[in-house]
């Protein structure tokens, strides 16, 4: 027999055996996609093995329906990386292989360039036919007149035109659709559009470190905010492009992708492609295809772009490598940063991990000699680091969370025609709504959490489970209608600033205000115009943005995170404070960071202000080593949830009993728990967790490999949902 062993997108941790399709004369190579019958459905899986035997008798095996590829979509080393990741993160390999492919390929699209709908102007048509009506249709028609070869529907959507304008011109018989292959990206023999900027001594030394890292040799580029890390990236990529290679650049947030792409396209004359979740399936597939064929010389994307194949890989850069966005928190819980290390090793190319505040895991690797360590300690050009001031607000009156000293400083900066950034890492109007009569706080019915009050539009919103409800007219506990918002979020702060500074534009940047397409880009354009304004927002403002006119950064709640139950809370607080502070004084104008705090004498805040991140990190690493915490020990977190209280913990207790009885726990592995999750009830389910830890990573992996089959076989497994998070970054 010839047996195809196929990985299918199911929660089952196994391969499925099928016979070859009827009439197949040539067997495909492992890695190709195959359509197969699966119960009453048809699924698309990936062929991993061809065998001559099966555990099932031949009469029970079904033939596959169709082989979709002549050659594998992924090169062999990326297929191996995906399979390795499935083993390491203990996730079904079929689901992993589905996630590493573009959505269109998961649905059966061809890997070859497919014809797309284009639009062009009909012969003899002109804008005069529209008269003075329909200005948007006129703009679309004028755009198409400049492109006689036509434009793809995707390109028109990118230009801001939708089906309303297209249908209007189609009804007037002014334009016509036609099918055509996507245009190949413009290529030029020149590499650069503009000349590189001059480097200072530290930048030059960092660039030489990267260039000296031939083959696989990771480099941590640790540079304070504004020190010119991006220019080092650009010049390192320039050298790769000169030798015919391609570059993959990973950024943490979708909001950073457009500005990064713009900067790279302004520097290089080669095709630059973006990959992120805001793109349509066809756009992602075309960008993926161009990267695989070597047409896209630079690929810039978020976490999932890590698996994009490149014909001539030359360098991988992970910008803001400390950001937790690089860790997938649902389903296939992988770390794009850590897998970037594995991919660079497989492809034997340089890897650059860049950050002003590197994660303690990466920093320890650099201090231990596993990574090269390049430092940028001064800002590029004439810019100076911002000056920090701790504003003690104990016993001081606050106006919607703003002290009088802060208001005075903001007014002074605006009077000098500067810009101000106000940081508060809470969305909505207020984080809680309390009854003034009985003190009851409106909570989420589905979570152990308070509901956030939003004013535009008015409603209560749980940011943990996304449950929304109208604002109650009366208190459910006492019947009073006297509600008081407690605390401030971005909406409330925005309103207060608009009231205090009515003649100044106030721009709010959070997930709610940037949902509309191009909203973030429009805000950045208004800020970069240089007129005096106030930016108020969440951590979206802290990541990589360059605001030359911002001279004052105000951190309204510098205490948030100082007393977190998570051992990483202090690290994240320090990173966030310094990243936000780095937006101030990035050009010729000096910058100041004003931090409102009730704990002005807190040792962590004082150390950050006086000594910087490296001193904090050294102290934190010492504490982690003494406390047996990552990066000096390895963790895996088993989470369970059930519809009834106590059931999730009982499941974990039964698991521990089985493991102990069967002697499956290696001596080098220890566990803590089971115990309720920090937020026990979330989205209507009661959650518990069990923490595994070991200094021996192999012993921990051995246990996890035995653990998953046992979890599936426990009688209680049908009453709970469970997930395994290897190297977790979030204990909630």
C-alpha cells in the first residue's frame, strides 16, 4: 500500500492516513496541500509523510480527493520549523500548518498568480460627462484616466474608493471591468532612493557588529529611544540587498506597519511589501507570493509574517523585541521572537533583536554571551535624552486626574508652540461606575471584573470578555440613581483637556478611536504637521512613533503596575514608562517627562529616573535568579476552564494524581497548584491553572509530551476546556 499521512486542521494531535487520489500515477512530495474527505466535510491538509503501512486496515481508508500543489507552498526548512513549533508548544500540527499559511491558501487558492478584477476607463469617456455632480466619482474617473492599463479593485480600495463610486461609474457606462494578472512590482537596478544618514560612532560600531555576524549569530541592538536604531536597520538591510538577499522585518503592532513601510519605501528603490491582519485575504496572498518568488525584497509585518517564505533570505530584524504582542495568546501560543531565532538558525542568516528596553530573557542571553550585544547610549543628531520629574500628588487636588502643576506645564509648552503627549493606559471614560449611596460598583456578569464606562457612545464595556450593556438607570443593589464615575480613562482625560485648553486640538489615540481604516495614519499626519496639539492615549502611543514637536510627556498614573501580582509586572512597568518617555525631545527641542505618582519615593521609579533601564534590569535579574524565576528557570502553564465553579481545579487535581501514580513527573520538574486563575471567572467560565517549572528544558518537554495524551484521556476532559502555554508571558 501507499499511504498518505496528512496533517489536518483539527484539535486532534495526530496525522490521518489516506489512500492516493483515484488515478494518481505520480506521488507528491511532502509539504503539498491535499483536499480530503473528513466525515461529512472536506478539509485541506498538508502531506507530511508517505508510508507503506497504516494502523488501519485498507478497507477503512478513504482516498484523498485532490492534490492542490505541484510543489510545497513552504520551503522544507519552514515546514520543519512549523512541525518543531507544534512539538515545542504542544499544539496539533495540522492546526499549526494551517496558521502558517495565508488564509486564501487554507481555502484552496492556488499559489500561482491568479487573475484579478481590474477597472479602466471606457474609450471616449471623460469627467465632463458627470457635469458638476458626484465629486467622488469624478475623482475616481480622473485617477483611472492617469492609469490607462487599469487598476485592480484592491488598489482602488487602498486609494479610498469603494463599490458606490465604482457602481456609479459602471451604471453611467464610463468604466469597464476586465481580468488581468497582478502587475509585477516595479524593480530598479538601483538599491537606494535616498542616501543613508551619517552614523555616529556608536551606530557605526553597532552596524559593524551586525555585518560581522555572518551566518547565524544573533545581535541584541539595545539603544535608548531616539538613538537611531532604525537607521542602523536600514543600513544593515542595504548591505543585504546589495548581495541579492531579502529582509524580513517584524514589528509588534499593526499601527506601526504603515509608518515603517513608508520609511523603508522612501529609502529603498526595491519592492517593499507589508503583511498584517488588516489586509484582505487576496492582498496577503499576493504579498506572500511576491516574497516567496523573491520579487518583494523587503517584507514588513506583524507576528504572523514570521512564516513568510523568502527565495533569498538575508536578514531578520525583530523591532521592539520586548513587546508582548509577539506572543500569541490564543490557540497556537507561539512566540514570534523566539521562533525568529530558530528560523535564522535554520537559514543561517543574521538576526537583529532591537529594543530600548529589551526583555530580561533576551538581555540575559546577551549578557551570557549567547547573543552579540550592541549598545546605543546617545540620541541621534543633536537630540538629548528627556529630563524626568516625579510629581508627588499625595494630598493634592486633581481635576479629572490632572494636577495643577501638570496643567500649568502643559499651558507653558503650548504657549511655546510645542506639542504635549498625555499618557494614561486605560480606555474609556472611567474604569468603574459606582453607586454614591451604597458604594456598589457595576461589575461584569460574566467576569470577576468591573465594567468600564464609555461615553461615546454611552455604554458599559468589559474589556476582558467584550461584553457590553446599557448604563443602568438605577443601582441594582439599592435602587438609587446617584452614580459616580471612579477614576479616569482616555475619554475622560480627553474631555478634561478640551475643557482646559479649548483653543488647542486634542487628539485621542486608543483602540476605540483608531478602529476606522486609516484613522491612525490621519492622526499621525495631523501631529507631524507640527502645530501645537495635545495627544492623549494608551500604550499605542509608546511604540516606535516619532513626534519631533513633542517636548512634554505627562504620565498620569506612573504607579500602575508597581504592585502587580505578576512577577513580570515591574519589568513591564519600567519598559512602558521608558518607551512613553522616549517620545519627548526627539529633535532639537529638549524634552521633559512629568510623572504623577503617589509613590515618589518608590525605589523602582527612583532607579529608573536616576540610573536608567540597565541598572533596573541588573537588579531585577538578580531578584529573578534568587527567586528561581524566568529567565533562569523554564515555565509551562496549564490552564483549564469550566462552566461550574470548582470543576476546573478538580480536573487538575485528578491529573496530578494520575501523573504521580504513573510516575510520569521527572525529578527535575516541579509544579505549583492547582489554584484559581488570578481572574477566576472570565467570559462566564471558571478558570484554574497549574504551573510546571524546571531548570532542565528537556525534562519539562518530556513531561509535556506525556501530559497532553493523558489530558485527553481523563474522564473529566469532556467537562472542561484546557490549554497549555509554554514559556507564558501572561499569568492571567
